[in-house]
């Protein structure tokens, strides 16, 4: 018993002494000497050890200015392992992460097990001998038995990098990007895209839309995200196009936000009018990342893309006036020295659906328009814009979603009257939501729903008057067209008669 107690006492004293000397060593021995001694130790240890060590530096060897992507991915992978197993952790607030990041503390190690094989990851810190650069350099070391060299250097490292990438994407702070103008030199130094945090609250649950159409949309998106192998098998780039069309205020932008939140994707809002030419457009598309949605809103207004392939057709006076107005605006821009974009329809098609579109995977492209008939058929054909989604006026199913969102009710005595009115009247979800939103603390569900009924009745009467006015305008245009045609025929007839008289006189 005494011998056992003495043994434990000796062991405890020895461990305490070792810990004391180790702390003194870490605190008072300079970095350079420690680094040299540790290198000698590892060299001597390697002569009798079967361990293999792989070093991953925080920065690349190119002057140490560029951060290593592999280092970041490994750190992401080890974050969960460190939280569960490491004794000392370091908490960081990363600007690219939406939550607090826990990682290995300096000079700490953590074990990992992969397919029954145990490996050890350790984080080390050292300082450069260069007096001009006194910053700390970090590196991760992977240690394992030599007999598992092939499995670790192939399967395990691929697993670590792949998992690290997935963890990074899941924890990242999502961004909303917009392209910088090529005329702004200071912006170009910051890159082709500027960004802000994307925190739009829209979801499919709060989206005022037909329930069956929403569920179909969600299933389509889920199918796309799981389709990497399928797209490769059929020989198509891993991307999908969505065309959102419908009147203003029907929720096209809200749908894009709901899609981004559902998939946890970044959003790139591409403004075509600031893009210099087709070459710059391709470069912008190449600078977008995977797991993102590239959006061109109101594409019918962005550029005169429809003018590339115009068909000859008879235009009425209103259309002619619109064309003259566009030409006047172009002339005014030239006089002011404003540069027009030289992006063409062909250039846009190649950027989103040509050879360049296969350079980055898992990407969604969304076009929105208020006027579907104005777009060139080549721009929106199936295979380019795979899914055409009509964002229509608010009907009863969409109204019920809005009533639940804004008033927290699912039934009311006025629902029957509202159902009849919304099915007969074209009112956008945005206008319905504005009527349902309480304007003061005194506004309850009764007041808001009554206000909506009144607005629907007024809109119905207004639409009726507009239809009558449009009918009268159409009749007037038809009358003018018939009169003009009759005058032209009359002139033509008179000309023929005059020519006939001249011929008769010459015959005499």
C-alpha cells in the first residue's frame, strides 16, 4: 500500500515538475530557439518513429500575402471536432460568418477518427526572423501512422476539404452583390462586384401565392440542388433558369428572396445598363460563385434586346410614338456624353447559356419581366429559362396567406365577400397587403378587412371604366386606320386616273 502511495506521489511530483518546466519553456524561450529545438526533436523522433506529418500553412508561399484556401477549409472541418474534444478553444467573430466561430487554440491538438484510423491535428504558431514582419504565422499539422499514408493523402484529405467547404457555406453570412460600373475606377479596385449582407426576411411560407404552385416551386429547387450527378450524366451545366413574369406588385422580387433563403444561396443583382460590352459581361459571370442566384430584373427594360430581331409588323400610332420617344432618349444620352452599353442579345445568350456557363456549378439564373410578349423568344426558350412562373394577381388562396401574415387570422365573416371580389378583380398582392397592414394601434382585423373590401370595390369599378375607355380608344384607332386606308386608296385611284388621261392625250 505504501509502495503504491509512493508511486502515485512520485508520478504526481514528476508531472507537476514537467508542467512547470513546460510552462517556463513556453514563456521564456524565444520563438526562434523553440522552433529550432522542435525541429531537431522531430528529426530525431522521426528516425525511430513511423509517424508521418503533413503541414498546412495559413498563407501561401507567394510572399505570404494570399490566404490558403485549404487551411480555411481544414479549420472549418476541425471546428466541430474542436468543440467536442479539444481542451482549449478560441472564439472568433468572423466577418464572413453569421455566428461565433470556435476553433483550436494556439499549440493545441485534437484527435479525429476516419474509417477506424486515428489521426491528430495540431495548431502551431511561429514568428518570422524578418524584423520588418513581426506578425505571427500559423500552420496546422496532420500526424498519422505511415501504414495509412495512401488512404490519408487521398480519401481522408478529400473528405476533410469537402466537409470543410460544406460547413463554410452553411455558416457563412450570405451576401447580396451588385456589379460595379466599369467607368468607376475606384470601384474596380475593390473587384467587379460590391456586396452587402443579405438578410431579406421573405420565405415561401410568407409568400402570397397559390399553395400548389409554391409547393411545385420548392420541389423543383430541391431537385436541382441534388442534381449534380444527374446534370453531369445528361451532359448539361449544373444550372437552372427561372422566368418570373406578371404585372407589377405581384411578388417577383419577393419570390427571388424566398428562393435565396430556402436554398441559402447568395444573390447577384446584375445591372446590364452598367456593363460595357459582351466581354465584360462574361468576366462578371465568371466572377460569380456557386450556390448563387444571378438576377436580371425587368429584363425587358434593361437594354434594347428585343430590337435585335424585330419582325416587320404593322404598328399603330401609339407604338410609333413610343419608338420616337426611345430614339429621342438615345440622342439625348449621346449629347450628354453618356456611354451606352454595347451588350447584345447574342452576348447575353452566350454568357448565361453558352460555353462560359459551364465554368461554375450550382447556379440559378432568374429573369423578371412585366411584359412577357416584349422578350425575344430565343431569350426565354425552354432549356435556357427552364421554368416559366406566372406571378398573377391576388386570388383567395394568396389573400389567406396575407391575412395570416398581417392580421394573424385564418377566418372572418368578411372572407366570403373578399373571396368573391378578389376572384372578380385584378389587384396585386402588394396592394392587398397595403390594405391589410394596420395604420395605427386602433386598427384591428375588422377595420383592415373592411378597408380591403372598399378598395376592391373601387378597383373593380375603376377597371370597368378603363375597359370602356379602352374600347372607345380602340374604336377610334380602328376608325382612323380605316379612314387612312380609304384616303390612300382614293389617292392611288386618282393617280391611276391621271396616268390614264395622260396616256390618252399622248395617243391623240
